[in-house]
C-alpha cells in the first residue's frame, strides 16, 4: 500500500458478528471500462452532514448510525482517507509529482481530480458542493439530487432509493465497480494512474474489496440492515472483488488506456519484470523469477497477475469448470505477449469475459466454511506463483480477509486467531515495501501461516 502503509483487518473484526445473507443480484454496472458515475446532481457533503442527519457526534441506535460524517472525517485512520484525498493534492509530495509532470498545481489538475475529489462534472454540482471535500459521500453513494429529501421518509425503501439514483453499494459487484474506478482506474476523465504518473512519484495503487471496505466502514450490519439490504463481506465479497478487478484490468488493457502509445501502458505489468538488476555474466539469472503460472517468455515484461492468482484459487474450489477455463486463458494471455498487439487484446477480452462469468457464479454460490478454508489453503500453497511483489501483497490481504471471515463466523476461536495473527504480521512485514520484497523469504512466511491454517481442519 501507499508509502509502506499496510493496515490489517483482524483488529477490526470484533464482536459484531455478521451473518452473511446471500441472495438478490444487483446490477453489475455498465461497460467494464467506464466510470460508474451517473448523471444526477451531487448536492455536496454539507447536504448529508447536518447534525440531525449523518453529522451526529455519536452513533444512534436507530436505522443508521448517523455519525457517518465523523468516521469519514477521521483525521488519522484510513477510515478518513477519502475526506483527506483533495487536501493531499496541496502537500509537497503531490506538488513534486505535479511539477515533474508539468501539469500546474495538482489541486487543479484534471489528471488528479478524477480520483482525489468527487469526479462529478462541473455542470452537475449543486449549490453546496465543495471540491475541497475530496471523495465525498456522493462519490460512492451517487448523486442525491432526487433522493436527498425523501430517502429517510416513511415508506422509502432501499429499492425506491436505488430507483432514484442511490448506488446499491450493498451489491458486491456494484460496490467493486465503484471502488475500482479510483482504486484501479477507469476510462473516465482523470481516473487513471499511468506509469508516467507513478514514475513522477505516485504510489502503486493496490486494492482488495473486502479489506478496504472494512477499513472505511461506517455502517452496522445489524438485524435491521439485513432486512433492508444484503450483507456483503468475507470470502464471497473478496472473490467477487477479485473477479471484478481482473475484468476491469483486462478491459482497460484492451482499451486506449492500455494500447495508446508506442508501447502498451506499463501500469498493467509486473513492475519487477522491468525494475530489477541485470548483468552481462552469462550465468546471471535474476533470483526467483521462474514462475510455473506463466509460460517462459524470456525477455518480455509480464502482465501483473495478482488478481488472476487469487481468482484462480477461489475458482478452483467454488467454480472448478470456470477455474480450468481461467487458467488456460491466463496462460494463453501471458503467451500472447510474444505475438502481436491484436492477439494480446483478444486474449485479454477472453480473460475478462471469464472473470465476469466467475463474478456471476460467485454471486450465486454459498461458500461453506470448508470451502473458505480450502481457498485460504490454496492461496497460501501456491508460493511459487508469488515472484511478483503485487501478487504477494494480494495474497497477504487475502489471508487477512479470509481469516477474519472464519473468525467472524466462529470457525476460528480467539486463541487460534491470535496465533495466526502473529504469522500474518510476519507475512505483512515481508510485503511492506516493493524494494524489500524477497520471494524466498515471503514463501517461508506463508508456509508458516499455511501450517497454522492446516491446524484448523
Ligand atoms: C485512478 C485514481 C487516481 C488518480 C488519477 C490519482 N490518484 Fe493519487 N492516489 C489514488 C489512490 C487510490 C491512492 C491511495 C493508494 C493506496 O493507499 O493504495 C493515492 C495516493 C496518492 C498519494 C499518496 C498518499 C499517501 O498518503 O501516501 C499522493 C501524494 C497522490 N495520490 C497524489 C496524486 C496526484 C498528484 C495525482 C495527479 C497527478 C494523483 N494522485 C492521481 C488514486 C489516484
Ligand atoms: C468510499 C465510498 C464511500 C464514501 C465516500 C461514503 N460511503 Fe457510506 N457507505 C459505503 C459503503 C460501501 C457502505 C456499505 C454498503 C451499503 O450499505 O450501502 C456504506 C454505508 C453507508 C450507510 C449505511 C446505510 C444503511 O443502510 O445502514 C450510510 C448511512 C452512509 N454510508 C452514509 C455516508 C455518508 C453520510 C457519507 C459522507 C459523509 C458516506 N457514507 C461516504 C461507501 C461510502
Ligand atoms: C472518487 C475516487 C474514489 C472512490 C470511488 C473510492 N476511493 Fe478509496 N480512496 C481514494 C483516494 C484518492 C484515496 C487516497 C486518499 C488518501 O490517502 O488520503 C483512497 C483511500 C482509501 C482507503 C485508505 C487506504 C490507505 O492505504 O490508507 C480505503 C480503505 C479506501 N479508499 C476504500 C475504498 C472503498 C472500499 C471504496 C468503494 C466502496 C472506495 N475507496 C472508493 C479514492 C476513491
Ligand atoms: C515495461 C517495463 C516497465 C514496467 C513493467 C514498469 N516500469 Fe517503471 N520504469 C520503466 C522505465 C523504462 C522507466 C524510466 C527509467 C528512467 O527514466 O531512467 C521507469 C521508471 C519508473 C520510476 C521512476 C524511478 C526510476 O527508476 O526511474 C518508477 C517509480 C517506476 N518506474 C515505477 C514502476 C512501477 C510501480 C511499476 C509497476 C506498476 C513499473 N514501474 C513498471 C520501465 C518499466
């Protein structure tokens, strides 16, 4: 994660054990590369944060907490990151990025505002809209133009609110699509961190749907919530998040975002396949690059396969036929880089459509405890696939999410969770920084974690 910050979720999973309610399938968003923003006016955080609305000082026991504003504004934790997103653009680090790119002040640069502020176009900003609010409520929940005055009224339902433009963030595919707009990228204006922006100093963007949802959670999944909405968390949300992320990556790669320029956009590739040392010594081989998940393509950069690896592990257990298809297509996609650009774009399209099929299959699957453990074991057992820092980091986030899920469901007691947590912390330490990543050491830490997980059976 950015600047070496790695947050863990185990500490967040506390008493409030959520029973997953599986069912209702919501809309899966538009075309996969498009920003998910709609055409309703955004009335601004000030319209949500009134002291009798979502701006209370303490959580109420009523339908929603009503202190969501306070959580969103939290000055120090990741829960408040979105309220800080715009202010961050005025800080020296952003100024340095903007200066290197020659784009004027970052606070006014469209290249930054698509993600560090509410991406709504100027003509759809209401009177109380303030760009300084950063990623405000409506950046995720949708423009409140039509539902603002009625969404809490007697007779209003989640469905009627959604019909008026409230985004159904309780649906994991809808949620994933919205987060990915900024936490991976979209074809929308200013919503993409090119390799050029990273080379100017922007951190790599990493994301895991369930972990990141937990980190900014400002709602309770109590009995009342379960009546109104579907609870999306744990293994299922994680798996759908992986499928949606791969779909987005494949679609954007095949779009002008990926194909404009003399080279394909480097953002999509395993950073380490380019950023490593080399030597003229004929016996020199960079350490730990042999990877059975990728056909040997000596001399080519490799597509960043963090989501492919996770998704394949989930699919093998929960949707084996699609899993086999995914593995075959993934190998074909990696191999396609030795051919022409059109072939690689075609292979990306096939991978994306399998990812969408998997998201749909997961939405209807029920993921037993045994399957969750099996997926966790699969993620940890495939150490030889984690030659890439990004894949390794994704594996640690997956372990965190899946262990938290098993803890929330009562499958793991507090003592075992504490024991696993020690190993998990060591695994997090192994992926703290890209430059400190050593695949062999990382494999040792996941092997220890895997041994602990085997003990759960
Ligand atoms: C596609 C969306 C997107 C775009 C475009 C984007 N950013 Fe970011 N930026 C993010 C996300 C997401 C993070 C947090 C990364 C994480 O923690 O995983 C971030 C993090 C940062 C950070 C580091 C924050 C920290 O506390 O470590 C800086 C600085 C930053 N962005 C500046 C910029 C500037 C300047 C621009 C324009 C040149 C820009 N960003 C464009 C999404 C974006
Ligand atoms: C980064 C995206 C994001 C931002 C920004 C955001 N939310 Fe949320 N919010 C969510 C998600 C995800 C959920 C959980 C899914 C759901 O219930 O819709 C949620 C849930 C809620 C709920 C609980 C709804 C219920 O039915 O119990 C309320 C109320 C809420 N948010 C209000 C706000 C307010 C007010 C703000 C701004 C101060 C805000 N949110 C900012 C993503 C966001
Ligand atoms: C409009 C763009 C946008 C959307 C949509 C968005 N985010 Fe973010 N998010 C950001 C930016 C930019 C940052 C980094 C801000 C900072 O560091 O202060 C960030 C930071 C975060 C962080 C803190 C990460 C860290 O390393 O501290 C979490 C957690 C997070 N987002 C979760 C989510 C989730 C979950 C969703 C979807 C429900 C979501 N975000 C949707 C732009 C967005
Ligand atoms: C296809 C090869 C390739 C890939 C893949 C690649 N880079 Fe680069 N990167 C380069 C080149 C070439 C430069 C320019 C070096 C220079 O200016 O001297 C560069 C420069 C950079 C720089 C500026 C610092 C420096 O060393 O010059 C950063 C930071 C960076 N890349 C980060 C990343 C990250 C993060 C990723 C993975 C998401 C990535 N790169 C993937 C080739 C690549």
